């Protein structure tokens, strides 16, 4: 949820910390802080607000070559100067930044209070620095003190520690919150995410749960949970720093919308041989596919919408029993799942706490698990029996765009693969595969309608509400269009099955209400058209998204997607709705990449 960075080298640390924090601001941005360390003192600056507020407090000529930094998304305690990280011990000799949640922080606080410790913030994180102080006083060896501290923490953490006792050294430890390390000629880095230091190296070391590390200017040692030094396992980060920056667009969101043709192409690369799907991870699974009697699709937010789409496809292609549920509900619905259940989890970040909790439950019940994830080496990717990666690259904007469409594409391939594993023939498969391969080009054509979507988004300027409707495979698109619009423009937006309008929601339609309708599914398009007429009769202005050959002459605002199999129309339609939301938000002057109250990676339940 928060972004953390550490740097130790032979040159001033501050520029590295600030640059890293600016790349991590997508992880949270309600307060920011840094500590710089030298042998005499720790110097800490922190403030409520964006990184730019912190920069105003800092002079440019700070020479310390070791430091840590943090950008926060509040979970315990309001955004405030006091609650901002880093947190220090009473004497100001140890400084800590933390990402995650310490679930037992109240108990630990009580215990430490009895030892005479005073707490200054409302955060769960402050107990970490006080515990470190406590153990360090008993035995002044920081590695040991950190090991003892993390043993006491319940919950999740990625922690960086600096102290005046070893002014060139950073200690780190992690469990269930991400932490990557890197080394370059400039120095040694740790961060919540690789783009924080990608400028300097693309060789990264994702720390695993329970591991810790000691960073110095020219050295990096990694330890397992028992404290034994281990051989680091480096991976090559497949994207350059450009991929993690705006590349000339107004915002990350717009850049990411435009990246869709290429990331869809990457996601599909090598996935087919003739009419067979190529997903070796699935072939290698030790599963009796004939014994799978139900499949559950589980995720949160946008990824949950991708699951709704996949669930519909799965039922259509395999005729087998399946259902879909938000990860936050799965644990509490007493799911009747067992070793004959296949659970498919979808996540961009691979760190979403609700999804992680759902995986733990599915595994405890013996289910077969597959994940569709974007972030390499993330927690979710490591927990399931098999993982398939979307190739969306770093998604920085809080509102998910390219991760969504690549999820739809990869889930489509996965559903086709599962049909093969069950020995089920999917009708029209070769056409589907050739259309899947055409998607990059189709998406490119749809992006050509940007001006039109911008113009249509102008309708939203005076609107408090907007509605999205669709049937069948158009329904997840309606949900996603509404989510995109509400999260970045703050226009209240709802999605309905088109056929459900008349059962209640139509009461909300009045003169000039903006309704976006999808009618890309030939089997039900004429029914949706009837529902559109019903809303127009009540004064609505309807934007209709439909296929090339669908009759739509009677409607004023029509946007056509290129000819494609109806099963794939959700992808170009989603791209149109992303642009609609983007320009709606821009028109209203919203901070598109950093919508209020949201964070990119939701690592709390
Ligand atoms: C919306 C959005 C969120 C995420 C959700 C799950 O634009 O991005 O709804 O989709 O928080 O996140 P991941 O996919 O990282 O598990």
C-alpha cells in the first residue's frame, strides 16, 4: 500500500530517494518522508501531502550518502505529519519505514508502554522502531534486533531500517509486502517496486517472505528466515525505465491505454500452435482434469470484472459448472469447494490482500489453483499451483486499463486451454484464434476513435450520474466502464444488465441522463436496443457501442467497433470506455493518475 525506498552509496542519497519516491507515488500519496543518516545524527523530514510538499522542506545540498524514504497510503491513523514515515525511536538513533499492516500492534504497544516507551503516532508501524530499540538495547547487533522484532509482528511487512550505529548500512526484511533489491555502480537500492531504481539497473532481486538483507554501498547480503546467508536469486527485469514513465503522454493512464495493442500482442505471443493453445504451465500441472466438477473465478475490482467475463466464456465453451465471486466475499460465503474444484485468481499487482486470503482458503480446502498475474514474482504468483503472466508491463496509473484487457485476452486463452484439457471441442475455435491474433490491430483501430470519445465525454460535464448497460458478455464491459468513470472522474456511475433496467433503475432516468449501452452480442442485441429505446423515451442521451454491421441508424450517438467475433468484442469496447472515462475526468480537471482515496495495490483486507 505504501512505497518504500532505500539507498546507500558513495554519493548523496537524497536525489535517488526522491526519484524513487516519485516512481512509487502510485502506491500511496497522502504523506511522504525521508531519513538521511550520518555517524552523528539521523535527519528526518516528513509531511502530510504529496512528495512535492516534502521537496519544499528539503535543501538540495544534503550530502549524506545513505537514507530511506516512504510515500504513504493511510491505513492506521489519518494522513498527518506525525503519522507519516519514517518513524524514529525516542533518542532519534534508529529510523524505520514500513509497508504493510501490523495486526497485533495494539498488544505490542501495551507491552512496550509498560517498558516505558512513548508513542507519538496513531500508526501500527511505530511499534516496529520501538521494538527494534528495545531489542537493540539488550544486545546491540542490528541484524539480531531486526530478526527478533519481525518475529513478534503478526500481519504483513516490508521494512527498511537505518541507524547512526552503522551509518552506511540499511537493514531490510519482508513478509507479504513486496520488496526488491538492486545494485549498480551508484550504490545499493531497496524498494517496493523495481521502477524506483530501474534507471540504474535492470537486474533485480525480489526478496521472498521471511528473508532479510543487509545493504551497503558495495555489498548486499541476503538471509533466510533462520538468519543463514543465502545465494541471492537475481532476475532480469524485462522492461526499461521508459516503460515505467509517461513517455510523452499527459498521464500514465493515457499512456497505458495507448500501450494496449502492443501489450495484447505480447500477452498472446507464442500462445497458439495451429488450433491448439500453448500454455505449458497448465500441461505440467498434476491434475486429473476429468475430476474437476466446478470452477470458481476470484478477484477484486477490475480483475473481478475480467473474472465475470471469463466465467461467461467458460460456461459457453465448456458447458461445465462455474461461478464467480469477489475475493473479499469468497472467504465468508462458506464455499463448498474441495480437491475437485478449480479456482482461478486474477490480479494485476499479485499483492491484493483479499485475493491472497482467498487463495489461502482455496489451498486449505485442497482446490486446484491457477493465477493470472501481471507482476513477476509477486506473492500471488508464488502461491498458486500454476501462474500465467499477462505481459502488460508496469501499470502505474491507479485506474487499471492495459492490465484489464490483457487479463481478458489471457483468460480467453486459458478457457480455451481448459476446454482442451477436458477434451471439449469449442465451436468456431479456429475463427476465435485468428480473431484473438487480430486484436492488436483491432485495438489500434479503436484507439483511432479517441477524438470521438473525447467529444462524447463532453456530455458528462454537468452530470452527477451516468449509467452503463449491456447483456451477456457486454455486462462486464458495462461494469468496467462504470468503475473507470467513477474512480477517476467522481461521477456517480452504475452498471446494469440492460434487461434489469425496467425492474427498477429506470426510475433514475430523466432528461439528459447519459446512458452508455453496449450491444455487441448478436443474440441479444435487439433486446438491448429495446431497452435503449425505453431510456430514450424518458429523456436519456444514449451512446451506443456496437458492431460494424448492427443496425443503429435510429440512434444519434453511435460508436462502432471493428468486425470481430462477439466473444472478443469486450476488448475493443473496454478501450472505448477507458477513453470515455479518461476524457470525462480530464474535462472535470481531475488528477487522473492519482484519484482521491485510492491506491494502486490494495494490500489490506
Ligand atoms: C480499478 C483497479 C482496482 C483493481 C483491484 C484489484 O481500476 O485497478 O479495482 O483492479 O484493486 O487489484 P489487482 O488486480 O492488483 O489484484
